[in-house]
């Protein structure tokens, strides 16, 4: 089991700080990064990331990205901490930039019903792997299932329960290939889901059935 928990209410660090959620040998390296106001992300060893703004804001090329914004294929050398700094969930990607970043702001989202009753979702990107924002009403429950690739959950609000394991807000969990899980929520919950990577060579992220991600 690969699981980490962070206190999202803690103040943003006063200097650039990165907490790795994955092991060095893992694919899709993932971390939570604090960027103080006016500072850049320029010391990252990988220049292209997907990122989700957890708290605060960042600017990039004269655009401001507030909390809740997803930026896919971001050139992090251009990311600057906003007036109060920012806390970001970041995952490194090896896909070359193709036409600039993908931006998904909270006010632009079109929610649709998920396959599981009581859930809804927004698909934010599936160009190199799937990035989905999900909402769970109290009592929502998924059937036991697994995936042809890996799947990551980051709980933004509420709590996800899987068997005897509980994942409150600030929890990150990676389910490995074939690992059976059946998450449920007893309170309103919102989580970021990343999957469609570590797939067999003959499968792309677009081939992952929709029922895997709701």
C-alpha cells in the first residue's frame, strides 16, 4: 500500500518546500510543493508537470491560477507564487509540451453524473493520462474493482473509506495494477483521481473504460 497524509490547513512554508509522495523509482513522481509569494519553481529537475492548486494562487505568463485550478503540461519554470504563496499537488510527466498547457478553472467545470450512484465528475485531461475531479455524496459506494494501470486518489475534502482504511482530506493513495479496492464515502467528499498510466503496451489512457474512474 502506498499512502501519505498531509495537513492541508498548515500554513504555506516560507521557503520553497517539496514533500515527495512517491518513491524515487516510481513512475509519475508526485509531490506536494509549497511556493512562497514571488518565488519560482525553477529548481525542479523536471520542467513539465501537471499541477493542481490546493491553496493560495500562482501566476504564469501573466495569468493567475487560484485554488482549485488544474494546469496540465505546465512549464514550471514559469510558475510564480501568488500574493499569499501556493500549495500545489504536482506530478512530473515526460510528455513534451504540445500546444501549451491545459487549463481547467473551477468556474469552467461542467459536472456530469458518475457511473456510481451519488457521484459526479469532471474530466480535466486525458491527453497522456486521465485527470478527473470527483464528488461523492454521503453514502456513495463503489463495487470492488481493479484497474489495468495504476490509480491515484488525493482527497481534497471529506473522507474516502476502503475496507478498514480511512483517507481524510489531505490523504494521497496509490492503488497498484490489479489491486482491488471499493471506496465509499459517508460524508460529502471531493477527490482528485489520476489514472490511465502504467498501462500495458497495447493500451492507451483513452482505452480505460469509464466505469474505472467514477
